[in-house]
């Protein structure tokens, strides 16, 4: 077992000791650690990862729609963190139901979360509670759909049916 594997196992054990009821499971696949957690104390868990464990960089934040996989709950919010000093990485997944697609914002920990959370909200409809500026980035303010959801039609919901005047 490599030292990286040992570090990842130690991290899981530390998280389990502090957030016992929030850790649903963990997976180690191709040297990549994924920890699946409940959303209840996501801000506390991420603060611990940043301030105590040294995962000081939020590399990415996105959502996944499992509709076609018939997985429940339908969505997951996925965070990729990196410890700049050691190069260690960890993926945190948070299952989110379609009927209650809200999770706490991480903008108080990482400024980059501002844009990433806005994109996830705009594309998937995941609401980030206590976000300081939840407004659209990529679509018009009047847009009301979530284009990266698996049930969104490939041709859009009327956006492409605009009839242009002759001669244009």
C-alpha cells in the first residue's frame, strides 16, 4: 500500500471520527478518494478539510443528474479539493433529492465557489443557501429551465423555435 493510500485512509478515519453520522461511504478507485456525505453539516466538514486537513483549494464544484441511471436521490453535488502543500486530492459527493435540492453555500470558505455555485444552480437547479449573489451567468434573466438536467429536451423548450423575419 502506498503512502498516498495511507494518507487517504487516515483522512477517512479522521472524518469518520468527527462527522460519524454524516459520512455515508467512501470509495478508493485508481488512487482517487471519494467521500460521500450527507448535506446536513457540509459547511462544517468542508471547513475542517480546509483549515485542519489543508485542502485549501476548491478545484471544482458541479452537479450530476442520475435520472437515466434510475439512481436515488436524483442529483449529487460534487466538490474536488486539493491540498496545495502536499498535492493530495479528495472528491466529496453530496446526494441531493429532486424535491429538496438545497445545500449550504461554501462561498464563506472559498471565493471561487461564488461562480461555481451559480453555474450549478443555473444548469441543474441546485439552490445554494446563503449564497451572496445568486443570479444567472450564462443564460438570460428570463430563462426558467435547467439545461443540463437529463430530462431537458435536446432541442430546448422553445428557445430554437424563434421565427426570424424574411430577409434576415
